[in-house]
């Protein structure tokens, strides 16, 4: 396992900066998830680490050693592409063993390593089959096994579960996590679903148009997204436009249909300004004395938890509550907000409320 550092990395393609001054560190044996919309630079970052895309400015370092100019084959990293790249004329066993064969490893070692990876990913029964007979999930499992068979210093995953169905996705996610933890291989993963990042990663990097906007633990990004996009990329969220009102009693976040008390003194500087309020579904609470009126359109109960599709001040909103089984479609309810994040639309970043 190795420490990986990107120091001011800039990548240019067709005259445009695809990555702009990206700096991030990935600790040895940890998992870093990259989150971003299409075109944000996730795949380019992986390719820069692998040496597949040239770095215009900045440096890529492995354990402090500058590898920016080194060829891909000397970096000892494994890359799992989003689109399967298997040899159609080779069996699954032949695909997994190929990197070891290229290195001219002994037959006994190849057999042992292939068997170990197949068992780890529960694909022993596939070893005799050809790629064309595999499902999307099986194909991706074979790609991962082939990537790990040489026990690389780093594992690069480009949206590895994007084309896999739901049941197999959850299974693959668990298997890859167990293998990664077992080997302790440093891993960078471009994630296409928030659940991948939230359940697998030690830290998350949010990219927007080739730039890093937030680096933090997954739950920290979820609880305090730095931008609206960071909020959407890490889970369900609604964005409400509010105006800051200041009176003798303090600050309020105001819409035509409600007023929310805001105790942060820092908001006094935002008086009469319009801000974006990011709200997670579970940040709402049912409260008969709450200041926010809602009309329930639909209720979905899962165990003791309820998801309510509501109309709040004329707009749809999702509310998740514990033990709200008595609420029915058509009810009028009162809500309060336990927390929220405010974004300044002038620069698109979170306002520090000092709490």
C-alpha cells in the first residue's frame, strides 16, 4: 500500500482544462471516493494517477516519490474501467491470469492467485466460462479479480457498479470492501451513486468542473455540503430559496408561507438577502407547534419509519419521520426544521454560521 498525493494537478485536453489545480492526499490503505456530475473530471483524475493522461502542471507522488513522468506500467496500479475490457477468446480464468502470465510468473503461483481472487469474489463457478456468457455484474467481478491478482500498490475504480443491477451491486460492494480492507490496498473510486461513497469511502472528494470544492469524511459532506451540488451528490436533498429577516429578537429565514428562527449571529450580515437553504428529508420533525404548515400528498411506511411526500409553501418536499404511522395522505401537519445548510448564491458556497 502507498500514500498517493496530487499536488496542483492540471490536465488539459483539446485546449481545455479538464482538471484545474487539484490537490488531494490519499492515505495508505484508505479509500477515497470521487463524486461529481458528468464532465466534472473524475475519470481524468483516475487516469492522471495511472499515467494514462499527461499532467500539464503539478505532480503525482507515490509515497513522496514524483511519478508524474513515469510510464503507466511502472506505477504498479490496477485500473478497473467502467466499460468491461475482457479478452473475448479467453476464459474467465484466462482473463484473470493474464497479468501474471505477462510477468512470466510460475504456473503454480498463477493457479494459486487466480483461485484466491475467484474465491474472494465468489466467482469460482465462472472460471471456465467465456466473457460473452457473463452478466454485467459477473463481468465486473472478473475485471476486479484481474485487477487485484497482481496485488497492486493502488486500485483505481471508475464507476465500477454503474452497469450492474441492484442486487448484484450491493453484493459486489460488500465483496470489494472486504477485499480492499483485507489487502489494505490504497483505492480511489469514481462513484456514480452516493451509496457507494457513503458506505465504502474513508473520505470523499467533490469535483465540479475539474475543481475540488470539498474534501471530507462522507458523513461530514452529507451533514455540511459546501455547495448545492455536493448536497445532491451525497443523498436526497431539497433546496428552498429564503430571505433573511432581522428584527429585535434576532434572525429569521422567511418564505411567503413560513418563518424559520435562525439563531446564528452571522446571519445579521445577510439581512434582506436571498439565500439557498439545503434541507435533508430527515432534518424535518413533526411538531404540533411547528411554524411550517404542510399538506401530505402520499405516505410510504417502511417499518417504523415514514416517508411523506408533502406540499410545503406551494412546492413539493420529501419528509422522513420516525414513528409517523398515524399520518395519512390528505392530512395537514405542522413541521419544524432541526437543521439546515445555507448557501450563498453569489459564489455558490456554504455560509459559515459558526455552529
